[in-house]
C-alpha cells in the first residue's frame, strides 16, 4: 500500500537526507553493488515517461523496478511496456519516496510536470540515487543553481533529457563547427513551430479519485483542481510549466549554445504574446515569442517560436542555423547541411549512427544513445553528456527570455553566471514562491 504523502513526510525525508542519514555516494558506480544491472525507477509515466520506460527497459544493462505516477490510470500501461521488454513486471506505485527508500534502486528517471523536476532530483541524489531529469531541469534559474550544487555535493550521475547532446549527427556537426568548417561562428538562429489548439477556460471541478492532486502539485503553491491542467496543459501555466521556450526551446537553444561555445549571456531581450488565440482560453504563456541573447564573446542567439502554426518561417518545424565567417550550417532534427558564403551546398549529412551495423536504434540516435550514455556513465564506462553544469546554462537562456518577455524589459546580465543586474522586478523571477514546507534544499 502506498503511503500518503504529506508535508510532514516531505520535510522528514529532507531532514534525514540533509543529515546524511540516507545513503549518499560520491562516485558513478551503482548504489547496489550486488546488482548486475542498473536498477531504475521512473516517475511520471503518462507520455514522455512512458517513452523513457520503453527505452530504458529495452537496454540490456538496466531494468525498471518501479513505475511511479500520482494518476493511477497510467500505471498498468507503463508496467506492461517494461514487462514486455525486460520480462519482469515493475511495481506500480504513487509515491516516489518509496523508490528512494529502496536501497536496491540505483537511479530515478523524472518525467513529471516541471515544478517537480529540481525538487525531486535533489531528493533523489540526497538519497544516493543517480538522476535522469527531463528537460528543462528547473522551473526557475535558482533551482538550476541548486542542481549544480547538488551534483557537486552528492557526486551522483545527473543527466538532463536534452537528447540532442547524444545524437551522433549533432556530435559530428558540433565537432566540425568547433574545428572551423564554417569559420568563426558568431550567430545562431533557432526556431520551433507546432500547431497547438486552445485549451479552453478551466473549470474548478472535484479532484478525480484516480489522482493525488496534492502530490501532483508538490512544491507549487496550492490551487483548486481545474479541468484543463492535467495532463500536459500545465506547460502553459507559470505555476507549473515554463512555456514553449523551455518545453521545446531547450533543445535548440542548447545546440545553439554548444555550437557557439558560449556560457552566459550579457544582454537578453524578448517579446511575445498569446497572439494566435487571443482571449480564447486561460493559457498564460506566449504562443508567439522571439528571444534574443547577446554574449560577451560578440556572439548572438535568437529563438523564434510559433505555437499556433505547424510550420515555421524557417526550414522544417524546428532547427538551428549557424552563421560563420566562411559559411553557414542548417541543422534540422537528425540532419544538417553545410553551405558556403554564396549559398552553395557543400555537404548534406543525415542519420548518423554509432556504427553501420547498429540496429539498436529505431531513430538515428534520437533518444536511445542518451539513455545508453546515462547507464554507461553510472557504470563508469563513459562520461555524462548533459550534466547539470551544462544543462542549467542552456535552460537559463529560456528562463531569461521568459523573464524579459514577462517584465517587458531588456535584461543586463552578469556574463560570469547569468544573474540579472539592476532590475529588481526581473530579479524577483530568479526563484519562485513555494508551497510552505515543500521548498527544495540541497
Ligand atoms: N526530451 C524530450 O524530447 C521530451 C519530450 C516530451 C516531454 N518531455 C518532458 O517530460 C516531462 C513530462 O511531459 P509529459 O508530456 O509526459 O507530461 P504529462 O503531463 O503527459 O505527464 C506527466 C506525468 O507526471 C505525473 N506526475 C505528476 N506529479 C507526479 C509525482 N509527484 N510523482 C509521479 N508522477 C507525477 C502526472 O500524473 C502525469 O502522468 C516534461 O517536463 C516535458 O518537458 C521531454
């Protein structure tokens, strides 16, 4: 029987882990040395978590012991998927802390709504577990900094789910950019487009009996349950989500930052609004947004999002174009094209895999390699491709864009850490208000 979470329990767990009474670790080896496979738990298994359950249970050097969700309708399907791949059926539970209490669990995969990402990841490393946390790793910039602190303090493997860091095609493109294929790169234009309909005006309704609304909300200040939040549409409310800039923007902003070899911006500006469906629903973020980030190295990134259209004004529905002094590269999800300064096509690269006989992936490295990298890093066979130190810097770009758009101000930032300078209204958004008693602590 699952124990019912309450605020006192959460504090109790925090207090124990804070005192170091729950096993922590300092190396990338499995917590339960007797295991021949890395043992995992997956939290939030409706959509992305179901994909990850399928991915990880399909690898031969790990197994899933728990599937976890506060909505009990989704548990059997995820358990079925894991059982089909690994033979053994995982346990179906509601409270992630039960998995953290299990000394045989080595790692927690987090695919919950975003108010939970950093707080749950921090609790997990405090309990000695490795963490794969979906993008964006944080709900606000302060949480990203807490994750870096936690990564250093507890020494566990932490991977953000921005899987492009493990795409073979992206690895090769970034290597070529860094080797000077298109000269000195100074500008990256990133974009994203998706046809999303309106979400309606939410009505307050009784919490369905299949859902633990208190545990769903966790660290977020409490609200009544409304009928257009769960699942998925929480993305468009500031209390739980981070909008398209971090929902999908994280992927391309990260590739852009990686290619340009920049860390923190010095100036950020953004405009955006609910322009496609004005006044038709209670969606709080922007469906049309443009973010511009300037870096002290005389480099710039722009990101454009159209969350009402299925096609962008650029090629495809998402991508990054890099401009250099000798040419440009246009990157789409699993391919890239190189052009010279006159626009002549130099090369067209698509669908790279680890090796020609690699049949382990259904798509060219899209998700499988990132999952494999996480397990290999735990086993000490590889270094992690997207640690919190890097993940935070990319996620911060979207947070700063959202803060600039929300406050309607140009942000001046400290290029050493991205902190906002001389703008009290914007600086307030560096962190968030927490439900009392649920504040994350490293
Ligand atoms: N890397 C990628 O390409 C990719 C793709 C899709 C989604 N994502 C990310 O994955 C996350 C989940 O997205 P989604 O579309 O699956 O959302 P979703 O709303 O469909 O699913 C989230 C699930 O988490 C559950 N949940 C909420 N609180 C929980 C808790 N305390 N413990 C356990 N479960 C809890 C919900 O009940 C729900 O079933 C988001 O952060 C999203 O950005 C990443």
